[in-house]
């Protein structure tokens, strides 16, 4: 099984900050990596697919990069509505999610 | 646009079978191009993929749940279903249905989720 490890597990930041979340796969997954945002009481929402493609309707302050085993999700300038939990997910072999990164207001 | 909605009992007794249905609107399950999926989230925890099924019958399950899980599709009703047998308290979770692209490899859209509690 492919394991996905996100870091950090939680993060405190302020509105306007630039934030980076990392996701590491236990083996190469090429670019089969997606990012989701989940707010309390809501279903996850797709943000980034195929490592770096922005889902339609998602603000351009969100971006993704990486290939192989190391990936990042970057929010260029945090907005109040961005405080949520973020998950990475691989689909190279089966499906596995990272454990999540909780982004909190500082 | 495609929308998904889960339904089913919110309370299941230990050792019984959990059964949920996902109704798809705005699109056809049998048009191809997608796997119809179940994902769950235990309270306060992360996301766990349960499995998915193509309309033709190809099914893939999470190895950790495979022995207890069955996913089926009713194309005439534009619904797909999940059954989890021999449930325990560890199966208490929010259960989401979602569409997974064949060749697209991501989950979108998702249903709103339904909480299932396993308790006597």
C-alpha cells in the first residue's frame, strides 16, 4: 500500500500569509496527486488535481506542485475562508489519503 | 451538473449490516467514464476510501475493508449502494459517496455525507 504523509499536521497562520503544506508518498506516484479542502460539517472539495491543475472555480491563490514522491499545496495569500483542513490523495495505486493538515487562525 | 445524495439508516446495531444508497442526479451512472465511490470519515479523523464500482461491474475495494464491503449499482434508478457487514463501533463514521473519474483519477463531486452510528 502507498502511504501518504502530510506535514505539518496543524498550522496557525494569519490572513495574508503565504502557506505551504507538504505531502510525501511512500513510493513514486508520478503526478497522481490531488488536494481537497474540508470545512467543518461539509464534504471535501477538490482544489487541485494531477498535482498542479487548478479545479474550475477555485481561486488562483491556490497552487500545487511536485512529482514523484514530494508535493506541495501553496496558498499565496490566506483569506478568512481558507481556514479549513486540507487533504492530499493519491490514485496511482488504489486510493490513499493523507492524514490531513488543519489550518487555523493565529 | 451532477449531484450526489446519500441516504440510509443513521443507527445500526453491532454485528448487523450497514446499508446506504447514493442517488445521482444531473447525469447517468451508465454513461461511462466514472467510478462510483464510497469514502468514510470516522468522527474527528481523516478520510478513508472504501471502494468504487464502474457501471459495467468492475469493482475495487480498500484491502482493509474488502472482506466486509459490497458496492452495487442500479442503473435504472441512477443509484449505487454500499453494504458493510458485521459492523462494530469502529464503523461509526460519516459516509460520503463521490464520483471518481476513469482517466481523471480524482473525486468530484461529493455528496454531503451521512452519519452512521453503530450502537446497541
